[in-house]
C-alpha cells in the first residue's frame, strides 16, 4: 500500500500541529513546515516516536525562493497527495482609518501570497499523484466582515477567492480544492499574536464563551474532508462553535 504524503504549513502550533497529529494517525506521511524549526522538529520526533512517518522542513511561506527549493527537494521523494495551506494569522484590530498598512501587508503576504507560493510550487506534484488535494484554511472572516477586522477580512477573503478560482481552473484534473472556514477557535497563539502579546485583550476574545472550538476540532474536520473518496469535493465547509451564530453574534455567559 502506497503511503500518502501530506504537507502542512504553519505546523508549529495550533491547528497546524493538531492537523499533523491527526493526519499522521490516519496513516499519512506528514511533512511539517513552519518558521520555528525547533517546534516542528519536536513535533516530528513526537510523531516518529509514536510510530508515524513525519519530517520537518523549516520554511517561511512568504519566501518564494525557499518555497521553490523546498518543493524541489520534496519532489525527489515522490509525489505529494495533500497540501494543507494553514499558515496565516491576524495582526491588530484597528479600524480602517488608523490601521497600520504594514500589518495589512504582512497578513496579505502570509494568508494569500504564502498560500499561492506553496500551491504553485507543489501543484505539479499534486497533479502527478493522480489524486491530489489542495486545502485552504480560510475563516468565517473570509465570508463576512466586522469592525476592526478590515485587514484580516481582506486577507482571508483573498484566500477564499484563491480557492474558488483554483477550483474552477483545475476542473477536469485529478486535483480537488477544499476550503475550511473556521469561526471562533481558541488556540494558544492566535489572539495573543493578534494583540501582540497582550494577554488581557487576547483573553477577552473568548470571555464568557463556554465552549469555543479548539484546534483539534478543526483538525478533525480537515482530516475528514481530505479522507473522503477522491470523487467527493468539499467545496466550502464553515465550522463554528454552537455559541457563535455569526462573526458578531456570540453568546457569552455572565
């Protein structure tokens, strides 16, 4: 039986790390990429110690030359079957009038151009596999805006449109394009990074929400989607906690 290979970007923590664990448990050889080499190396060791196939490749998805070199090296090891475009994130929650353009640029380069770089670089291998999957992890922010979210919403909308367009362009090829759009997910770093380490602001995002989604919930959804039969394409799957009806409608207990 051929071992299928899955590449996961942003695998150093949160949803990426949880997805790596679940795909490894599902029988995939997982290729872990992220900028923090120590994190993905430790995760690869953890998975290998558990009897799974896992390798770590330090990678900044915004560096096109590095992405191309990664794809060339990976191509010598056989085809890639699944690409999980998870690297991304938010910076700041300022209104459009006062937002820092540098934050918007960083979010666009990571969430959109990073996804573009890795997808373009690995698409020949995904196609050659005869049964490839490109998964884009966007957000409910890709589908509806909210105050203070302009830059992040714009970036995630870009990722959403990238997935939609790619699906049209790959129709008739052996590659499917899946988009998973999570709502409120409580991870150890997302809100903290957004608010530049301000623990009070980060905690306020989830305050009063009894059960926000966890990284493992999204990893479970991703694993389910990519392990459907090859003819089944999950175009867009929105996942929210029960307490969240929309980006702005959240039940918070007193």
